[in-house]
């Protein structure tokens, strides 16, 4: 399963991952990648495989996809922190997100970044 996620992320993102797969106490790091744009903005994705599925995370994944300006202001974030479930942040706005798979998650995240970058 880890290889599948790595394949998906590396082919959709076209960036070199930094970091390695390792075991954590409660979750296994599946993928971690970071890209710094020429304007200083940062895109980072982190994905963990959880040991068990739960009602809050029926897909068995924990993730954080983050895009910020050069000064560190969060512009786009998709995550599923405990107590909130799957959701996304667009600047100061937050809304639930319907998780439909890793491919769709990455595509939606990248779409939001692209729309934001075109506006600038």
C-alpha cells in the first residue's frame, strides 16, 4: 500500500520527496514531500497509514496537505485532525471535505493552489 501512495503522489506532484518511510508509534509515514516555489511559497504533503480505521477516519489515513505564502500565512490546507474529520481551509475559511480517495484529494488540493496562484 505504501508503494501505491508513493507512486500516486510522485506522479501527480512531479517533485522529489524528502524524508523516508518510517514507523511511528501509532501510524506509519507513507509519504512526505515539500516544494518551495520561486516566490517563496511552500507546498507540503504528509500522509500516514493508521493501524486501524475509525468512524472519524474510515479510510484509515491521517493527512496534512499545506500551502502557505512566503511569510508563513496558511493559504490552503487539507487535513483530518482528531475531532474535525476531513476538512479544508482556504485562508480563514474552513469547510468539511468529502474524502473520495488519495488521487482526488491531491487533485483538489492542487486545483485550489493553482486557482490561488493564478489570482496573484
